[in-house]
C-alpha cells in the first residue's frame, strides 16, 4: 500500500512539473503597457504613507536624562544614584586604581594592540601567560582568551563545538 501511495505521489509531482514547464505565463498578455503620460499621472497622484507614526511629545527620547558622574558601577542620573546596567564595565574594573595603573604600564610596553585577532596580527607574552595560568587553574590542558565577549560567541564556539557538545561559557 505504501509503495502505491509513493508511486502515485511521484507521478502527480512529475505531471505537475511538466505542466508548469509547458504552461505559458498569461499574465504578460493581460497587462498593457502604460504610456509616459499615464505613468507621470500615477506618480503625481501618489503620496507615500509615513514609515513610522508621529512621536508623542512625552516620548523619553525627546528628553534625555543627564548623567553627571563618571561612568562606573554606579552613576548619578538626574541627581539620583543608580546602578549602571548599561555598560561594558559590568564588573566595575575601570574604577580599580591598581587596574588603571597596570593598564597604563601595559599601554607603554605593548601599545594599544593589534586591533584584530591575535592569530592574524600577533600574540604577546601576556596573552600566553594568562592562557597558561587559566588552563592550570581550571585543570585543563589549554585555554583560549578572547579580547571581547562577543568574539567568543561569534568565533570560538562555532569553531570548536559540535552539535552534540555541551559548552560551559
């Protein structure tokens, strides 16, 4: 029974494909070509709809909030102390004086960096030392450090993981 159904379906599909190949497109015969004057009249009468509606006068974007403090874990917005959840400095490391001094020393020694992937533009000794210490700490053979969180998602996970792997990120 299953083979009869499969054969019938295949025959119907073959007939459909042949009909589509041989069938003439009749829509071209029904449409008439417009003259230049008719086209101009249609364009003159056309008024486009707005892509977005009018912005309400009380929309938050029309009255931006004033930040009066240095960006960090906590910021002052309109005179109120707030937890800053809209930053890349989510650990608050930029506020640590020791980290700032280390960053300045690193800039003086290494420069601002290669502005690209280490594999293409170069690896420096601190990259290798950090990876070695991380691998030792995690009790693993090796570790890879990426300069930005999104680059891990965009390159490392697809490059190293298969569908069946379980990743701890």
